[in-house]
C-alpha cells in the first residue's frame, strides 16, 4: 500500500460511504469516517488492537 493512502475494510457497506478508514502515520493509527473525512482521530496501535479485541468479543453489540 502506498504511503499516505487511507485503507477501507472490505466489509464497507452503503456503496463505500459507510466506512471507517485507517492510515498508519508516525507510530499512530489515524482514523476517519468516510462520510466526514475531515474529522480525524488518532490512536496507538495498542489502543486500536484493544478496541478490535473488544468488538470481536461482543463488548459493543449493545450499541447496534
């Protein structure tokens, strides 16, 4: 993947406008929502891994 190219999950729905996009940069992971690409947050790889682990375990199922 070229540097500075946002990555979307293959699970994106809604014609590509309902996606979380990620970009590794300077030891952090930048994240944005495809419907509002100007709103960017940054997390450490460890924070992202903990979130993904929680999502896989169903910790956030009550939000959907």
